[in-house]
C-alpha cells in the first residue's frame, strides 16, 4: 500500500486531516513529568522524560488523528539519548496505528542523500550482508535546494519501500519569501519552480485514491500562494504547517484541499502541546489535567477544520 493511501484512509476514518507535532521542549513540558525520573545520567533522564511525555500524548489522541509529526531537532540536540527517544516514539506511534511524518528536512548530494534516504525511510546494510530498517518513518520532509540529483535517492526509496516525502515548497515562516518568492530566469518564483518539479515526480507515483506520496510542504500562513500551488500540484499531498500558534486558521488552510476534502494534512505542535495552558498552569497541573487539555485542543482543531471543509468542499467524501 502507498503510504499516502494509508494516510488518506486514516483521515477518513477519524474525519480529521490534522496532525499533532511531537516537539518535546523540556522548558515547556509540565513539571509533573520531571518527577520520578529513574535515570541518573542527565541526558538519559531527559530522554526518559521525552519518551514518557510523547507516549502519554499519543495514548491521549491516537483515536482522533491520522498521524503524528515528530520534529527531529528536539531529539537530536540531546545526542544519542535523544535520538533513542525519537526511535522509541516512532515505534510506539506506529504500534498505535498512526502514520509517522518525520520532520527532519534532510538532503545532500549523491551518496549522502542516498544514506539519508536509506536511514530514515529505507533499509541499511549490516556487516553480515543483512538489511534492516532504522528510523522507519512513513514520510520524511526533504529540502529541494540541491536540485534533482539530491532528490532522486529519496524518490527511489519511496517507490521501493512504499514510503513518502514532503518536499519543501512554500514554508510557513515569516522570512520564507526572501528566497522562495525570488523570481527565476524562467519568470517563475523559486516556490513555483519547485512545485512544477514536484508535480512531475508525483505523476509517476500515485496511489489508489488518486494522490501521490511525493508531496509538498505548503504553509497555512500564505493562503493565496497555497491556492496557486494547489493548482500546480494537483496530485501531491500537502503537509500544512503554520496552523494555530503561527497564526494560520481553518479558513487559511482551505486552499490546500481539493473538493473531496482530501489533499492535505494540517499540523499543529505548540497549539496542542503547550499553548492550551499557561506556563503557570503547566507548572501546577497533574498529568491527567494536562492530557485532558491536549485532548480538548485536538478535538477543537478537528472540529474547526472539519466544519470549514464540510461547508466549502462540495464533493466531501468523509
């Protein structure tokens, strides 16, 4: 099965095209998670807290959402202990039936790109000659700015392993336009030139629902540009950051979708994990109180997005 088909079917089952970003920030994780830590080594203690926190969040929302999006930076900064917590988080999310979108924005040229693709999506060789999966994410975010030779290894692994990628096309951050809106010699912006490439590749790898696992990152904070990019990439699935804490709302994400209510998943990280409670509340709350807030925030996001889609998508199929 194409990974995008799995994502679509879980979206239809939950009636929810939203994704929860697992961005564990020790400065913001509720204080109740920092007690009763068994590990004595400081890095191992942080990793223990991160995994315990992620596991509880997953247990709280897995029946409401199709996917989670762990951001690798929050794990890598703690070295091997943090990466181990990431690996355990991915495995646990998959055990609960969730699609895992690894947000690592990887890429390089030639063999290095191939190594990234194998490690994050595919398989790696051991000295024995056997192969095994390592991070085993379902999707990976990928930067395109080194050109087609850097993307080919990811495309190859996607096709061989049934995985997917989201290529950065129009990101949600405020300075994105400094590079992405620059006009190329062809008269297109950088974003639109990348979109044309993504569309060409997407056509070669389409699942049973008519969408491709070769997708694009398109931010909720630029809805007018999103509408243009949706037209340029009709079969690519969109990963839409920028919802909630970054300012995007349910109306802003509408241009990323097709009339059937499919075509995109919308991510919220801080809006689900942290901003539903004040700093003071997170310092005093119990785990149960915190997780009840996470579930409420997830339900509210689902309700807000579904209401807008149901109203505007004339061929909504879920």
